[in-house]
C-alpha cells in the first residue's frame, strides 16, 4: 500500500506541475526568478527521483551506506545508476535471506513432526 501511495503522490504532483505550466502560458516556467507552484512541484519531483534508490532500499540491510552514496554520488548520472542497481540488488539479497529462513523453518517443523510421530510410535509399541 505504501508503494501505491508513493506512486500516486508522484503522479499527482507531476500532473499538477504539468497542468500549472499549461495554464500559465505567459513565460516558460524557469525564465523568471519568481517562486511558483510549478517550480516547487518540479523541485519535489526532482528530489523524489534523485532519492529513488534510497526509497527502494529503505527498510533493507545496508540502506545507510546506500543513502550516503546516494547523497554524495548520485548527482552524476553514473553514480545514480550505481545506487539504483545496488538498491535492486539489496532487495534480491533480502528476498534470498527471507526465503532461506522460511525454508529452514519448514525443515525444522518437519523434523519436529517426525520426532513427535516417532515418539508416539515408540510409546504405542511400549504399551504392547
């Protein structure tokens, strides 16, 4: 749901920005030095796009290092792509870890069930 909220917010902000530029046709949006709604919206959209790698990896491991690299190195397009690939890779690593933990838990549950079954068989055979 948070991803949908973020996507909806970005879409709404960019729509307002584009619509505002079309209504005010007196000059291009960055020709004068006045602070307008369009300029503020453009700044927010640029800021969100700049921090997309950090947003992707927000609750994952090593997100602090990615944030530092994003702040310091993403101003170059190459640095931004490095951050983006790293953020996607962190998600894959996190998914592998989660899957491995789930697999181990299933194996442990299976062993516990087998042990209980063996214990029950042993108790039943002892009663005879």
